C-alpha cells in the first residue's frame, strides 16, 4: 500500500490552496472516478477522486479523461448540490485515510449552508459520500446497508446518519514520543515494518521500509530506532518539506525540499497515469493473447482431427489391391462354392505371396471388388481433401505464431492496436467479418509507423507487425530494393532502399543482422537470413498478413544486432 494516511495528509496540505475555490464542473468518467473542476487563485484545477480497489486516491490531475454522454445519477446529484459552490475547507481526521471537503452552498431559500464530500480511501471499501450540515447522508457513489458484504455496522444509504468508520489502531498524532515507544516495545511484533503498521492508523509498511532505508536503521525494534522514526514521521507531517519519490516499484513520502507547488499531487498524477497506461497495455495485450490462444487451441484440435483422418486412410492401397485381385480371379472364385467369408489368393504385387481377402458370401465377386474400389476411392478423395486442409491449418498455425511473436515484442498501445486491427480483419478470428479494402486515415497512419534507420548512407525500413510487413514489401519498396527476412523464423520484413545500386557486402551483412535481431531468433548467436530483390517477393492471393513467397534468394549467417551501434 502506497497511498497511506501520511500521503493523504500531505496531499491535503497542498490542497489548502484550493480553499475558497469555485466548483465549475463535475464529471464521473467511470463508476470509480470523479473529476471536480475548481477555479481558484486565477487558475483552473481538476481534482481527481478515484475509489478503485487498487488505485484509490485523491489528487490534482492534468490528464484528460473521457466522459459518458449521459452523466450517472450520483454525478447529476453532485452537480445539483455543488456546482457554483465554494470550497470552505479541506481536512483529514488524524492519519485516517479519509478526506473531507466542505463546500459553502446556498439552498432554495438562498440561505448559506454547508455540505461535505467525504472521501473514504479504504481499498475495496473506498467510497465518496455527500453529507449535509446535519450529518445526514444525501447520497453516495456506493450504497450499502449493514447487511452488505463489507460486514460493518455502518449503513451508507440516503437519509441515514453518517457514521465514522471504526478503527482499533492508535492515532499517531495524539500520542507523544514516550507513549509511542512504549506501545511499540510492548507489541509482540519484532520488526519495525510490522509493528508500526499494526499499531498505528495511516502508516504503511512500505513507508516504514523506506524510512528504515533513508535513516539507515536496522529493522529490529529498539528504543533508539523508534526515537529516530518518531522524530522523522513528525518532521514529515508538521513541516512543508516533503516530497514523493519512487520506492520498490511504488512510491512513498520522504522528508525533502519542495521544488514547486502541488509537487506531491502532480507526482501522484504522473505515477497513476503511467500505471493506468501500463495496466491498460497489459490487459489489452492479455486479452488479445487470450483470443489468439483460443484460436490456436481450435486449430490444434482441428489438426489432430485431420491427422486422425489421414491415419484412417492408411489402408487405402490395400483396398485397391483387394479389388484388383478379386477382379483378376473372378472366374476362378465364381466356380468355387465358398462357405467361408474370405478367399486366399496369390498377390502378384508381392511375389505371389498368399493373401487373405475378406468377402461377403451374399455378394458376387465383382460386387465385393466394387465395394473395395469404392472404399479405395472414398479414402483417396478424403486424403486429398484432408491433406489440403492440413496444409492450410499448418499455415494458419504458423500465422498465429507470428502474431504471438508480435505481441511478445509490442511495447505500447499503438503496437497492440495494430495487432488488434489485423486480427479483427481476419476471418480466422471472426467468421462474420471479412477484410475490407478501405483503410481509414488512422489505420494508414499506424501502418506508416514502421521503423526507419540509416545504414551506410542507405535508408533501411523495418516492419513491426504483419500489416506493416505487407505494407513495406508490397507498397513502399521498389522492385530493385533489397528484402531481408530471418530464414524460416517469425520476424520483421527489412527493406534496404538501394535506389537501384548494388550495396556492398558489408551493408548486406548489417541489414541481415537487423533482420535477425527483429526476429524470434534475436537471442541466438548464428541466425540464417535470406535476402533477395523485392521483385522476387510475391504474396499469394488470399494469404494471411505477412506471408510471402520468394525466389532467387541468398542466405547469410549473422549475429543479431539492433543496428544502433553501426
């Protein structure tokens, strides 16, 4: 937990500059967020309130967020009661993770009244509650009664009395140093980062770990270390010298000199914005990977079924031989009165070795032979069909492998968007959608976003995904440009814009190294790379994105390199 009571108190200290600010607009971007636009001291500020379980916080923000066309009910209620009101005060109760924003409003009779927006930042139980001057709940972003899942005695419902959440922990601000030390020494916990978060409200384990590191203390509970920590926490809380810094992939408060107003607020804004972008990227990527893996599973089962059908056709030639031997011996067999359901004949395909052929006594020899020929022809036709199906399935599996490679190498939302666009246009993923020839400006822009670099005075173009690979090879490159690709390995198409010149072998090797680097074999030591002129690279009709065939190629074995050190 990073956003503890100490962080909240320092955020609120900075927000004091919003006092007497006027509320202009209120938005509710999603079910867990509120944005309040405040005009204060000649500036317009956006106060962000987030009650999501993992990212709960209150802070000023400069990042825009999309809003629904129709405002949700709670947002409409806040607009009704708080628009044009002024912020009278912003405060906390000790180090509890609860922020109170008191608004000076006017009722229908034009009498001055006060309403308080209570922001409870308590993990999955976080909430935003509007309370009137009598302490009665007007409404809340999350309603629940005392029988709800949070299992508390409180009821957060309109018309109920607002009850402050109960806490069994101690308030750090209400005790002195001696009481602080005695409480810690009497605890059954033996480490600083376990005893303090357990005993005191609003002090997180992460903050104590950062404090221990900052003060160069041992994590063991001792009177001396407790004195230092008590003084350090007091200094942070009471002074204006506090900033947020990164710590263990998170952040915490440090005692340091401020560089500018709202330093902590805007640090949190940047931190959570980047975190939301990272989470969005991961979720987007994982969702696409789930779609691809689901299709991969279907294709794998389909290929298993095809292989079983091919296996069932193994007796095809045997049936043909049975039929031919029966026809060759038709008069000989018809003169016999057979009681058994087989005949023994010499197999002239195998040095006249005796072969046993099952027959149906109720049918003539020619009818038995015809049945065997029918079985042969049926399995022959089946084999032709399933072999073609197997070839297509293997191509599709190979294509899915290229998409997985692309996802593994995608590092931003734009790259994921490219892959999404590609699969949404592919009938392999959506039977009802077919590729369209029309390309929007946005799509064209992302296709154009391939990599470029200069090698020995030549321009080198590198596709980042299958769509870009197609675009580079089929649209951008000229016939006399050089095309590179890791041999039989998923990777990028690399184009050397030669302008009709014959580049030196040194340049060819460098481009091959780049093609090896932007392939699935980038961590290998000796990668074969094919290269040829673009005019020898063709894309079969109906082929999946990124798939081409080529001729007149040469192959070089190279060590992968990004090309940045050439």
